[in-house]
C-alpha cells in the first residue's frame, strides 16, 4: 500500500512540475490574480488522476488483494474470538455459574 501511495505521489509531482512549467511558459493560461498556485495544483491533480489510474493498475490490484487478505484474517480472528466467548458463556451456564436475577 505504501508503494502504491508513493508511486501515486510521484506521478502527481511529475504532473505538478510539467503543469508549472507550462503555465509559466504561457502554454496553459494563468489563474486569476493570486489563484495561480491553486490553479496549478488543481490542474496537476486533474491530469495525474487518469494517468495514475491507467499506469498503476497492476499495483492497485496487488494492494487491493493485500487489503482483502488482511480484512479476511481480521474477520476470521473476530469469529474465533466470538466462538470462544460463546463456549465460555455456555460453560458457565451449564456449571451453574449464572447469577439469579433480583
């Protein structure tokens, strides 16, 4: 997951440098007033999203498989803990350990 995030940030940084150069060389229009930095950031974000969607497809699939495996392990651990609690509860009821209500 960290690898995917770093690769995505790298693509964004590359787009940021390219857009910044294009804006200051006059290829892309400048923003209004003091909004030029925001314009460059937003344009870089818009350009980097589809690029990373296509370029990082395999890495994204690997990361999602790892996440699914981790979630499945956590669900199995929760189910195991739940069954242990049920067994302990059943054992205490059969041994007469349950307190009578007032």
